[in-house]
């Protein structure tokens, strides 16, 4: 992994790189240490063709804590001439010409991440593509590691929308580990067959269930909400989306089960309880340190 200029896909990961170059460095940042030189004088550009709050803010803050300067477009589709990603090669060349040192790109247009990275003029990080989100996968894996002490042997139950980059990326990341079982409890969609095939080829155990009995043995409950409010309302009319995190729900879980939500409690699921097993805010903080580790690994060679 360390030989790559770009971080475009979760499938690039190998376990040694994840644990040594990311987790160990993130641990040091979490402790307030600076294991690598800072990024003074360097600049990051978040080129997001889709609005984002958590991912973009996380990257910007990570770069700032490393003493670099961060710049962004909240929605690049609103700016001429980068209105569409059709001219992504030129946009990347422009950013390189302006002496940006790394670009974080978010776009769900098929093939855009690959086209942008093929220019090879500036390191590029996938900040969320159609079917992948590498740094979210790293943040989720790191959270499981910190909360439970190990990823090997865990049982993860994924609840909600399955046809989403967060889920695809997490599954690919979990496939690096041994004896991991995943229970899928869908409100909508299904796992991309290519993702399922990849994970199963690595030995990841996947099973699909249609009720919340799939939660009772889980070590991790991973919530992934609908795409939009309208989508949630549609599912509600079909009685397909009705999950309230309350005392009754928590009583179904083991005493050490953690709840994660990559959308960071954005309203897709209703929380009516305070419980230390809900790890969503720790998950967000972990993403900050993980992205610091990724950025410093990428730029401090």
C-alpha cells in the first residue's frame, strides 16, 4: 500500500499497512503526540461534487492539526468551469498548477476517481465514490479495534441501506481480518454482487436476515441510513424503516456491543437513550485521527 501515490480504493489495503501505517500513527495522534513531521507550507484541496459535512470537515481539521492549509468547495458543481466532473483531468492539472499538495475528491460519477488519479500530478484520496469510501472504512475498522480490542473474530450486524459506499467499504475492510461474521439486515437494496464476491473470496462470512434477531449476538451494530429524507419517508410508508434506539432496543444487545453510525446521527435513526455503547461520536473523533495518519503517510515520505 505504501508504494501507491493515491488512495482510491479499499481494495488497495493490506493488513500490515492498515495496522502499522494507519492505526499505530493514529494512536500517537490520539495521545497528542506528533509521530511525523508536520505539513507546514503544504495545502489540501477538498474537491467535492457532492455536499458533505463530516467527511469534508474531518479532512480539513486533520490537515489543520498537521499545520497545513485546507481549502474546499462544498459543492463543486456550483462553480464554473468545474461544474461537472467531465473535465476532471483538467481540474486536477489546475490544482497541481496552483501548488496543492493533495486532493480529496468526492464524486459518484462512475470512473471519475480513476480518471483523476491517472493524471499522477498530485496525490489523490477518494473522499467518497459511487461504491467506495476508503478512509471511512479505515475509521470504522479503527473504531472497532479501539472499542473491542480486536477485529479478528467479531460479529458485525449492518442495519439499513446496503447499496451504499459506506457499507461496501466496510465489508472490504473487514475482509482483511480472520473469522469475521457479518449479518445484513436490510431496509433497502442489496450488496453489490462484485463486493460480495470479493469479500467471500477473502473468507468473510455474510448472511442475510429480515428481522432484528440478527442483532442478539452482534459485537457491532452498524447503522447506515436511507439516502434522503424522501427515501426514509417512502420506506416508512411501507413499514420497512422503523428503528428507534431506545432502552428496549439496547436491551436486545450484549453488554459490550457497540453501535456505530457513519452518518453521525443525522436523523435517519431515532435515538431516545444515552448509553456508552453508542460509539458514534467516538467514531467521528477516530476518523479525524485516522485521516491525520493517512495524510501524513501520504505526504511525509
